[in-house]
């Protein structure tokens, strides 16, 4: 999923502080997915 695109779309609907929270959450989700991919590759 393109988290940056999702966060950009949210900017039109949310106050700036909520968008930043959403952007941070998207970054964490993306990082978690990458870690999961690495762990799967190591199995």
C-alpha cells in the first residue's frame, strides 16, 4: 500500500495535527511490513 498517497488524501479531510499522526502511523505500519518481509526471508 502507498502510505504516502493515503496520508496525502487524508490532508484534505483532517486538521494538520491529525494528518501528521496518520502519517506517523503509516510510517510505522510500512516499517513493520518491511521487518515482517525480512523475517519471512530469514525463515
